C-alpha cells in the first residue's frame, strides 16, 4: 500500500466520524476534527488487527470456508487476545 492510499482511507473514516464529533464538541470544529481523526486511527488499528487474524485463520483452513464458522473463529480469537468485539 502506498502512503497516499493509507491517508485516503484515514480521511474517509475521519469524514464519516466528523458529524458525530462535531456534536460531541458542541460545534467546536478544531476539537471535532481532532476527535474524528483519533477515532479514524483507532478504526484503522482495529481493521488491521482483523485482517491479521483473518489471514492467520485462513492459512490454517483448507478447502471452502463456511462464513458463520469463520466469523465465530475470528470473534473467539479476538476475545482470547484481549480485544472486545
């Protein structure tokens, strides 16, 4: 992934969070932008963790993957590593 790709994804997440952050900060745009980017960074971290667990799990399975069983395994792995789903 190129740097501008990551920045674009971060910007999309931050823009999606901006209206909520603006309400939480009582219209203070500076605080809202800061909070929306902090939230977006956390979303990217969680997304990266999910992708890592997905890759780890998919490498151990052979054949076709049942989506429900896969989701259950990902949730179980997340809970065992101390993350909340």
